[in-house]
């Protein structure tokens, strides 16, 4: 395989292992991250296994929609794109706002990849057959499923809000797959399962990330978290690499690739028309796409 591939949050953890997997398949990989030192280190690791073009690092804070737009413009200027892996993800123990005044979990886990993808659709079409891979999470199972507002009613609980943002993006992912069906650009969601990464070993040790009923069972909940995040990032990245490269997926789209690197049933509710309409309406309001390279989503 050859061509350009982009991996967001690709300087460590699952993102770095995904980038290495793509490089080993012959892709010329660009990794996106905030820290130049980590970026340089990641490029060295990727180069050691690369069989295609030279890897590189591009700096961007994906919590800022303006920086996401600037990143998209820079990547778009470089021509056709074969693979886009939206690996970015973040969970917060306390409610935070981004520079755009948007709740951070929703902004990073949904709006950031939503905007980047829409702005790179022309380049993905130019690189077809091309693939978009959006990393999802088992946390969608604990998400509130109302999307008429950014913030659901009730208190802030990081794990649940993370799950809700990931569910919003999973719904958009499957909607995008249908929107692009037959165009030569296919779309997949990849569930890495658990892995010992900076996010899981940091935020997932605090009972404050779950709702009060689950805090009463915190020792059990914490043991569950610890068991589910015990694996290495290299194993967790297999679902993304499979979704981006495996020939068995040629001509298919709209699949969820599970932690065992094979298709699994989509979480219920991901095709709910009301949820789709609410998420798209909210996303367009918070991150207008007027003038985007990929046009308004339908």
C-alpha cells in the first residue's frame, strides 16, 4: 500500500501504534499532536518500521476549532489523502471549556474530528479508494442519548460525558458512511477496547468520573477499569490498522471494527433519525462548515 495517511493524536499511545502500523503497510504517515518533542520522538519510532514515505509531525491543538481548520488547510494543500484516522480522544475529571467556549469533552471527541473530516473530504476523494477511520469507545454504552444541547442535564461526570461525545461521533460516523456510499471513500469506526495509555492511567483512577450510583460501587468499578485497560497500546491499535488497511473491507463501509480486529454489531441507537438530526444540527451550530472543502453535510 502507498499514499498519504494522517493520524491525529499520533505521538503516543494507541495513536502512535496506529501510525507505526500504517507506516509498516507502506503509507507516508503524518502524525498530529501538540508537543513538538513528543512529535520528534514519534517520527523516529515510525521511521524505524516504515516501508513507504518519510513520516512527519504536524503541531496542532485539536481542542481549538480554529487550529483544526488551520490544520485541515495545511493538510489539504498537500494533495490527495488515502487514509484519515481520527484517533484523538480526551476525558476530563472536571468540567472544562475550550478556547471556543465549548465543553471540552464534546469539542475534542466529536467536533474536532467532525470539522477535520469535513474539510478533508475533497482530498480523500482525490485519493480514492480512501478510508476514514474514527476511533470509538465502549464508553458509549453509558452515554445519555439526548443531543439537542451540548451538555446533558445533571452533573458533570467525566466518563459518562466522554461516552456521550463518543456516541455522538459514532452516530455521525455511520451517517457519513451512508452519505459517502458509492463514492470510493469508505468510513469505519474502530473500537480499540482498553489499553494502558495516559488517559486511562490518569483520569480513570478517580471516582469523580462516574455518577453517584456507580461511586457507591467504586472498588468494583475501578477493578473493572483496571482490567479493561491492562493491555498494551500496540494491541489496542489493531482495530484501527485493520480498518484502515485490510483488503477484506474493500467495498464495504459503515462497519464497527471491534477490539479483536473484526466487524461487530453497532451499538443500538446509532441509526436513530432523531439523534442524527439533533447531532448534525448541534454540530453545525457550534462548528459552522460554510466554505468547508467538503461542503455541508447532508
